[in-house]
């Protein structure tokens, strides 16, 4: 099974064949609320110890839409297919009607449980890159858009709510529309409503390239070089209106990228830009080593390497920083019995942990780690404002800032910038991200917190003090929920105390471990089996800091491990940039070397 959209219109986090197939759980069935399952889903009638090493040779090409990965189930995890449901659906009518009518309203829960009074940096010393990579990665894995025509499910606002009903009208609501679903689902209890994932569910850099051939073609330079299109200053190309794009209601000229959510906030724009530059750097290197290659061959070879870098950074840096060392078992090879589809519980709840980590401002630092003349950016002013990249120093100040600020502790508390001012002030486009998360879980019929615990092999809880030893959190939960059985999955998951060495509690950690294990083991194109050995040796050990240094003017002012904030007296990295040295072009195997961005 599996699991941050970031905008109400496109189910934000920080963003389904049907019937028996769509409802398949870890063991191939939709699990009941009392089912205690093994660590991850295995298809029935397929031996779990049978590792298929057929296909995915170094010459194979991963499809753009995610299809064809599983040889016996070509549509598995492809764009436009249903999310996996790990735990039996909990709709009000058992079929499709949203859950939660008998539970407290999402905005009431947001005010009572999630309002953050004080800023509390995380105790493990991890940087803002933790949540920022999480969002970038999420936009490579899942996107659930609103159904067309819309199915409104407005969120009730408590009378006199300080931000959303200041005049005490009693009629205020927060707009919300239900998610798109497989039209073949939602017919009866045996075939409940199942939501669609509109992008590929693989870690394949679809956020860089797109999840369909049309978008991918439009993003290319199409000049025979295999490069991606860029704008002035090697930034992302401007949106010319030909591709779908989330706008956030801005009047500024937006950028366009492989995922429609690229403009959501400045840190996300920076990472999108960084990986377009990395693709172009690789394409130039490949073309230099073998001038006989055509643009398509260059593009695909660079794309394969960028996808591998996404996987390497995720599993070697991001997940250890988030879940603790050795949370994911060692790789034992591709297993076609593992179902790698993105789980609803992952995408709609667990992988939205990062909303609690968000800071009230994004730092922008110069090469001496001083505040930029244009200043830092309050998070509420960072949404859909690409001009703050375009005209205020580019991506370098943002990347430095992400590396040098500790993110907020991951808990139930969420800053006002997204709890009251997401995408604008209330009444002028603003939303409450917490309310959206809770309502989205009910829209999707997610099982309640305690039932999901049981499904993931954790003991059921019956009292608030079994969720958290913190009396303040217990009191907040008890002030709005009448009993533990009412608690929504996203709320309960964040209320748990973190596992030692990790940022998240037992349930969120279990969901993430299962999803990311399956995404690796069930991917026929996983980098460790899809790349040539010598190429693999050269890619292994690449860090996000390497990608940053070879595509920007940033050098020693960031640590080698950008996911951890270095002590102040060690902020200047001791690493020296290696001179460019490239192997002979036989088999197009080359060193991934540091690169002078001025030569690009």
C-alpha cells in the first residue's frame, strides 16, 4: 500500500481497475477493519519469494504514462488508474457517500487540535529540505483532481470563526469539491467508490517530464539535442496556455513543468528548475560523448539517469532522515508479486505529514549565508508567485535557505500560513489545509485512525492517553472528539509520539515503510536493475547537494547532507569540487562530475 498534494482544486499534499482489482490489499483482498496483514501487499497465487529478473535491461525505456511496468498487468500504477485501498472503505453508506456526518466538522477539529501557538523546531536537526523533497516527490507519485462536473462538499465553518466567519454570519463555508473517481466503481458495497491517480505512481521523475506523451513533447526543446526547454536564466519555461496548469488565481506569468502543481510555492519551483537543469547537463554530456545519437536517444538516456537520481536521493537521504536509519530493508531484487500501486491511505493521509513541518517563512540567503536584500519570504506570500524567483535572485537563495533552516517539529500543530491563509486570505481565495486534509479523507472513505492501526498490525487504542503522553495533545483531541473511535486518520497519525530516531509515529511510519518498500520492490525499472553496472557504480552515492552544486552557483555554503542543518561553525562544507573528468565514450558510460553552471 502507499501514501502530500498541495491545492484544493488538485487535491494538494505536502498534493484502480475496479472491483476486485482496485480493492486489492496487501494480500490481494480489500482488508477488513480487523484484518492484521503482513508487512506489505502480495498478490494471491504468486509466490512472494519468486523474484523475476526478466526485462528492464539497460536498453529498455520506461513509458511516460507508467504503463507496461508489470508484464502481466500493464496498466498497474499507470496514469489515470485507481489508487490502491489498503483498508476497507468506510463510506457513510458503504458505497460512495462521504464519511464523517456524525463526527466533528473538519474546521472545528482544525481550530481545536491543530492551531499552533508556538514555533518548535524539530529535535533531530533536519532541514527544510525534508518537507520540500517530500512535496517534490509526492508530485512524482500522486495527483487526484476534482471530478468534472464538480461535486461540491463544502466544509462548515463554526459560528464566529475568527478567520472564516468574522461577522458571525453562521453561513460561512470553505469550498471543497469531491475527487475524481473510477466511473466503474461506487456501484455497491462490494465495489465502493475508488479515486483515480492522474499521474504515474512510480518514482520516475514524471514531475520533471510529465505523465503523458503530449506534455512530455511540449516540455522538450525539440531541437535535436535531447534537452528540455528552459526560459531566461535557465529557469523553467513560461506557461503559454497550451498545457494544463494549476494557477492559484495569480496574475503573474506562471512556469510550466512536468507536474501541474509546480508553481505552488517557491521551494517547489526551485527543485523543478534544478532537475530540468540536471537533465540538460546530462544531455549535453551524452551528446558530447557520442555525437551520432539523435535527440530522442539522448533524451531517454538523460531521463533514465534523472529518474535514478530521484530514487537514490529518496532512499539514501530522504527516507533515512525521515524514518531513521535502516527503516527500509535492503533491496533483494524485483518481485512481480509486490503490488506497487499508490495507496489511498498513503496519498490522502500519511504522506501529508509534511504539512506540520512547514515554517512560517522561507529563508533566502546569499553565498555568505546572509539574508538577501529582497528579504526572506513569508510562506503565505510564497504561493503561486513565480516572479519572486524570476526577478529576485533565481533559485540559489531559496536552495541555500532550505538547507539552513530546521523545519518545524512534526506533530499535530500546523502554522497559520496554511491553516488560515493557504493560497490567500480567507474570503479572497484562502483555504485551511488542515480542513482540506480531513475532508479529503472523508471524501475518499478512508477508514478511521484506530481501524487503520489494526490493519497495519498495531494494537487498537481505546483512550486518548494511549495515543500521546502529552497532556496538551490529549486534551485537544478530547475537546472535539467524543471518543477515540471517531478520530480521522490524518489527525490520529500526527498525534502519535514519534518513533525514536524518526520524525513520525508508529502508524505513519508503518504506512510509509510499506509504500516505499513496494515502490522499490515492485518496480521492474528500479535503478539498481535497469542501469549498467559501471553506470550504476558512478550514480551510487550521488547526493542532492551534488545536483545542486553542479547546476547552480552554490558551492561550499551548503553541507554535503542538505537534509540536515550543519552546526554554525561547520556550515562551510569542506568538500572540494572535483575537476571535470569524463571517461571515454564507449557505451556512453561517463562520470557524473561537478559542473560549472556558466558553461551550460
